[in-house]
């Protein structure tokens, strides 16, 4: 398994380590619920150095990105971040990711860890097909560690370690700066829905930064957070996870991510299939689901309307904030109606649930 620069530190902190996407990662420290609530109420520190970074540069970088991605990269300005996706020609998803514009001819993707090599190979293939010559692709994942500082107290913790005015960085924007004397990119993004930052820095500086943030954050309730709480946090906010809500078999339109598909921007890979899907209507839709009966919906559990199975859970958990079972499901479109009552097959029983709009918490 691959290891992040913070691997040994996690073990010193007593983390339970697991395999995730080919990496040895901390799944929890003190416990998922405790870590989850700390991020909602105070702050949490995440090692996300397993995520991949791919740079796109050159005079034709923007035309290439417009052809490669579903969103409109032409709307970005320097220092702005965009959520987007790569699609196959049939509309299935290669990966979802964030795109950073550093300058008019220099961009960077942050991609899902397990997909880094696949994404890079796909980008190379599409570049050849595009016929664009003045584009350079670089997989620079080894050049970055990434630490996420999330939660309502993230600003005051980071302020103590940087001279950069954090108020000047709006949501889904970033800026170069120094934290604890370490040069990095400071991005107001995250995967928790509780606000905060993602920090891109040299791997050799990761442990020093983690310890400094931990030192300053202790009085603010900062705790280290593993993959377990990262998943429950994103689920409460209804955020998609590749391989669950998105996949080669699930298009962005089916997943409810039509807002990142700009069919009017010109041609891009997958556009023809997505135009047809929109015209004909998608056969199934991603929806939120909240349990009425006591039970925890899990991935691949069946969803029923009457005697008919009409869908399947793509993710599910017990919400630490709401103390009720919640999840995301892919349901046949005629049955994917808000407030509709359905049943989830859980351990041989059918338990009542209601289809709701995500996010589940404000």
C-alpha cells in the first residue's frame, strides 16, 4: 500500500489504519461520532494527501479543458475553483474532481486518489483525440501533500499561523500564501459542508504543519479526523462519492449533478449522450432517503415501492447529527418523488423510509 507523509504520525496518534484506494489511511482516532461532531461544532484535521493532482498548462489549455470536462472552465478566473467531471462518450463518469485556475494557461485538477492514474491516462487519450498541440499534462501528485482543516473554527485556527487575510479568499477560491512559514496553496474548499480549507504543500513539510495546526487548534476543540467521519460528514450534506453516486454506469444527470453539465458551452466528451438523456429523460435519479423506522440503510440495499424494487442505496449511514438513518439512493424516475414513502430491505426486513431532498443538515 502507498503511504502519505503523515502515515507514521497517524500511528503515533493511535489511529486505526485501513486500506483505501491502494493507500494505508486512518479510518478513525477517538471514534467516528466524536470526530464527526467535532467538525460540525469546532474543527477537524484531515490527511487527504492520497488525493491526486494533475496540472494542465499551455496556450491551448483552456480549449482542451472545455473539451475534456462537463462544466464550463471558461467561466473561471485566476484563483477560482470549479467542481466538474470527466465523462466517457456514453455519458458515464470517469471521475469527479475540482479544477483550479492558477492563470490563463495553467490549471490544476484535484482528483480522487484511486482514480489518479486512470484519470491521467484518460486525459492523455482525450488530448491526442482533440488534436490540440499546445497542451502539457503533468501528474504532480508526488509534489503535494494535502491537509484539510474543516469546521466553524477553522478560520480562527488558521489565522493564528498566517499573515494572509483569509477573509479575502471566498468560497471555492484559493490563494498562494504561507502557513507556519510554509509556502502552500490555501483553498477555501472541503468535503464536509462545515466550511474550512484544503492546504496543498510540499510533502516534506506536512508533519510540521500538522503539528502546528494541532498545537494552535487544541484550545479550539480541534481533533484529528479519519475516513469514517469524512464519509458521514459528506453524506449528511448529500455530497457524491465516486464509485457510489457516480460511476461509469451512472451519469451526472442521473446523479442529480446537472448543474455541472453545461450542454451549451460547445462540444465535449460525452455531450451527445447527455443531450439525449436530457431530451428523453433519465430513467433513474439520485435522491436522498431518511428512515422512518429504526434502521441503517447501507450501500446496495434494495429500495421498494409496494412489491416492486424501484432502486438501490448508493450510500447510507446513521447520521451522528440527526441520530437517524440516512442515505442516497438511485431510484427509477417515476418513483423518485420527494416525500414519497418507500421501503428499504435491511437484513431480511422491509423498513419504512421517506425520499427527501439532500442535504440532510443545514
